[in-house]
C-alpha cells in the first residue's frame, strides 16, 4: 500500500530535530493535510509535542522492541488513516542500541520502512564543513538519505552551498535561520512538557510561517510521495473471553504511555477507562489498573494530598486487583516520595520504602526482561523495555531479571500476586502474551468480585 512518508534525521542529538519536526508538522497541518507523526526510539516526550500541541497522532517506532514485520504494522496502522507521515529520528542517524551498532537507529528504521530520509545538519559555526559532514553520512553505508536541510544557516550561505549539495545527488530542501526565541528547553528526562511552554501553539505557528519561506515544503511532499509501497500484516494476539475494564492513569503526572500498549490491550479484550490519580477522588469501576510513568516528583504535594485516591488504590491492590505500575507509577506506590524540591511526602504505601533523587541517571537503556516464576505474566517468554530515571528506590524488587544490550544483568520489579511494579517501561508488542496474561488476571479478579 502507498503511505507518503519521510524521516527527519540528524548527525547527532541537539541538532534541532524536535523543534524543526514540530514546525514542519505545523506547516503541513496549516495546509489542511491530515498528518501522522512518529518518533524513533523509546522517548515519550517528543511524541507528546507532536500530538498534544499540533493535534496530530503520534506513536513510537522502535526497531529494538519489535521485528521488521511488527514495525511495519505499527507504522501502517496509523499511516493508513492520514495523508502523510513524518517520522522524527533519534540521536545521530546511525546511532543504535550500543556504541558500535546501528540496530534500532534511525537508519535502521528508515531501511525497514523503506522511508526517504531528510538529513538535518546544524550548521552553526560552519560553512563548507557542512558538505564534508553530508558527504560522510552519504558514503558511510547504504542509506535512504535523499535530501538535506541546514539548521541555523543564513539565506546567503544556503544559496552558495546549495549547488554543491546537489552535485552529491540529493536535494537541498532549505535552511532554518536562527530562531532562538522558539527553542525548546531541556529537563532531566528530555524536553520540557508541552503545557509548560508559554504560548507554544503561537510560537509553532510562527515557526511554521518561517519554514514556509525557507524550506521547500512542496519538495518535502514530493519526497514523501516518492516512498515505495509498503506491505504489512497485523500480528496475531490472543483475546480473552468477554471484556475487562482497565483503569489507565492519564493526567499531568502519569503521561508517559506507549500508545501501542493501549492499542494491544484493546485487541486483547480491554476496555480502557482513563482516570486521574491527581484529580479524581477514587478509582472508577474497573477490574485492573495501569499507572504509567511521568513526573510524580513535580506534583508530589498535590498528588500525595489526594488521600482518598491513594487509600482506594492501596485497598484494591491489597484485595487482589491487578496493577501494572511503571517508573513514575512505581514511585507513586511507595511509602514515601521525594519531590523536586527535596521534600518527602507520604505516598500510597503499597511498596515498602522510599524514592529519592540521586542527582544522576540511576539506570538507563534498553533491557530484555525474564522471569522464572511459572505464574508470572512473563511465563511465556521475555518482554523488552527501557529504563530512564534520576529518582531511585531503596526497594526496586527482585522478581524479574533484566539484561542490558551490553550483557549486564540485574534484578528488578515486584511481581507479587497481581501486582507488577518497577522502573522498567514495558513494550507489550515485544511479547503479546504479556498483556494477554495481565488481562487474564483482570478477568479472574472480575469473576471473583
């Protein structure tokens, strides 16, 4: 099937991919196109900018979590509902899941999805050296680089360098002048959240107007239309008999969720019921709950002041209600939680111990997780996930074994009865039996209550 698409990549992080991707998305939306956006890798925050601010659907595409067939399905499922798809790369174009690997890189995704690539080169402090960078990336290995955009470049320099670029056999689609008033700031987990930037929508419309004048948007559309047809098929997943109601925490605290996890839960038989531990007094009428990651430390005072919600969660989990709590959700379940100002708060009390700011990344990177417990939701095989957190627990659990891509092993997670809680973010499509097994627990709980 035909899915117009292109991928925006860069030589390294910090090149301006997210800002310029958002500006291009806004320009396409302003032209009246129905746009889908994706982010390579496990990051949560960039897709939030895409979807919450610009109004486009945004998903993750991660070639470590899933194989090529599933990756194509996850892309095509959303792309098929839209006029054009824009994929934002991760890190440097060739950087994969280890120092000398291109696996799970933006390059890897572009090859598996047969997607043309626009290389974004930050030209600050350089002129002809940009050609050396471009030539190096073009010649490093076989690739889908078809065009280049230069960030922080003047019109005068671009007009001089453009003919030299096109001698290399690719299109020079434009430049982005310095737009320091439109930059996106950083925080310890990445970019700040969309609702924290004043007048962001207005700024992105300003950026889109700039890009309409400095980037060949029609050329981008033509490049997207040149992408070859893409064949795909939906992976099989098991479905429980009937339907169970799964309460899914979704608010300013619990906002790090893989959208594809929600989709596969639905395919397995879940009715997703959003709720807010921050704002609601009690849980809705559900058979299981999922507490996603996010920033509980930023809202700890208000979150931990909601005693009725915490008591309801504690009582329901103690009574056997299945619960998956990841990263921020895991932090919330502890007895005590340190906020971003260093103050301790009494929290849910489901997990013994406390979480504190370590001031550094506690654990970071891709992991493959297994369990030897025949009653585990991992009894049918490993699941893949990712860790990225500065706050750490004095009780991380030892129910599952995690293996990093460099071979390092460590124990993690609490799997106690129907509670599954720990720092790793799990990606359900890496093993569809995991969400199915979780919903089986939810069905058993529903039938017994």
